[in-house]
C-alpha cells in the first residue's frame, strides 16, 4: 500500500488507463462464475419440494435485488463525496453506477413477478417490499433523468447528489420491510447470522451468482465510467491521445 | 434426467426460462450498448482532435 499515491487516481486522466486495465480482472471471473453458478443452480441444486422448479428463478432474482440496493447506496456515497469535496471523478462514478443499478432493480422486479405468478398466483401485489423496490427503481430513473436534463455537468452532479442522498432512506425500508410489515414477500434468504434457510447447493448457487453479478457490475460500471470521462474531458488533449490518436506536436516556427 | 424434462422445468418453463431470457437480454444489451458507445466515442474524439481539437 505504501508508495502508491492514491490521490493520483482521483484525477480522471490518471484513472482512465487504470480502469481500462482493471476491467478484464472483473469481466473474466464474472463470466466464469456465471457459468459455474448456473451449472450448480440447474444441475446440482435439487427441485424444491414446495415450489418445484419455479424456485430456480431466485438464483438471478435475489442477486439482482441485492445489487440493485447496494449499488444505490454506493451511488449515493460517490455522489455525496463528489458534492462535498468537489471531486469530479467521484460524481462521474455515481452516474456510471446509476444505469447498472436501475437495470438490476428492474430485473429484480421482473424476475420477482415471473416467480410470483406461479407461486403466489399474481404478477404483482402492493406489498411493502415490492412497493419499496418499485420506489427504488423510480429513484434511479429520477436520478438519471435529472442528470440528463441539466446541461452543465457539475450542476447535474450536484442536483443528482441531493436526490441520491435523500433517496438512500428507502434502502433500509426495503431491507426491513419484511420484518416491519406483514408482507406477502418472504423473509430474508441470506442471513449473516444463524442457520441458512435453504439446502447447501441452493445457497451455493445463489452466492456464486451474487458474486458473478457483483463482478459484472464492477466491470460494466468501470467501462461506463471510462466513456463518461472521455465525453466530459473531450476537449483535453490527453483524452484524444487515450482514444488512440497521436498527440498533436506543437509546431516550432515555420 | 432427460433434456425434455429439463427444459419443461416441472411445468414452470415459461417462468423460469422467461426470467433467464430477460436477464440475458438486459445484461447483454447493457454490454452491447456500452461497446457501441465506446466505439462511437473513440471515433469522435479521434476525428475531433485530427480536425484541430474543439
């Protein structure tokens, strides 16, 4: 750790090539873990005695829901740092996270619905957990459209930060909704303390898929962050160089 | 277990495969859009610098 100047990487110009080098280290393990997770989920994990094979949807539903929530918290933290310390890169990170977070939240709602129909007999109920997750999706959409509607990037970052920080209150509401209210949605599947509530291969498949989705998210967010950096710093000479064109040589006299 | 039994998912084929299809479309779509955005951006950044910067 010593000897590395971490502040160096707070500058977009220095972070751009570093992020490029980091992407394969997340993307390749993500691809491997998706294959392993799906294999364990479909060929090793047994059929559930209550839900039949419909339960296999949770191998994507639970990771998507978790990551949708965690990315929101991360987005709010980066947005807050970007706002408080006037750190451009941190704000760009928040914007890069928002799209993937919205995607996973939407995915958790769709897969939850696909699971609810055969299991509960309905696509949707206005249950506390489902409703608060829908609000999470709206917060993401609000953040994305608010930023898109403001031309000045730094003003867009500040406005987005306010929305992201206020909206963070929704995350614990989603998490504890199954305890605070009588919900149709079942309780927590992953428990940090106490015995797991499911058979080991089922739990293993879900955790592997969770890890795969995390690695995927990191890779995709870094790739998007690189695009955002290039877009915003387009006028800077280093960006043109990073995009592959030779730096323009200053002409010395005639 | 044979393959037709596997694909029928105990009668839940539509829901199970539907979920994974949506997942594939969303994640695959995200990656494809990002790659396209990057390609366009590199092209634009390069050509704007060749035109003497902006």
